């Protein structure tokens, strides 16, 4: 149970930060958006989806594990999309690594929260 709490909270912190810089229009975030060739509208949608994922994994941890599992899978899929955009932009490992780490954390969260369901 401790591992589930720790991994879920780390995932939530990571995506809260990622969502906030997108939704607040932090200049560094906008530079990344432009580098990756993402439209401003899609960037905002991604930020909103990240925030929804954070809420979902925390709800899963506190109350309804199936919601947490679904949210973690959604965050993993968003991160797969991020990796794809970084690969398309010919970014190296240093720029792609945070998205890969996010996939690992999101999949780990999904697996750990599945255990709360009893599978």
C-alpha cells in the first residue's frame, strides 16, 4: 500500500506541474509547444487532460481504484503521445526522458492501483 501511495503521489505531482505550465502559458512551456509543432488549442487540451488525470489517480487512491487505474492509463497514453512528438522533432534522450519516465510512473500507478481492486 505504501508503494501505491508514493508512486501515485509522485505521478500526481509530475502531471500537476506539467498541466500547470501548459495552462498558465509559462514561456518555457510555450517554447516546447512551438518546438514540437503542437497547436495552442491542443496544448491547452493536453493540459486539461493531464489535470483530469491527476484528479482521477487521486480519486482512485482515496476512493475508487477503477477510476485511478483508468486515469493512470490515460496519463500513460498522453505520455506515449509526448514521446511520439519528441521523436518526430528529432529530440534526443534528454528531451524525451521526462515523457518516458511519465510512462513508467503511470503504468506503475495503474498496476499498483489494480492491486487495490483485488486483481
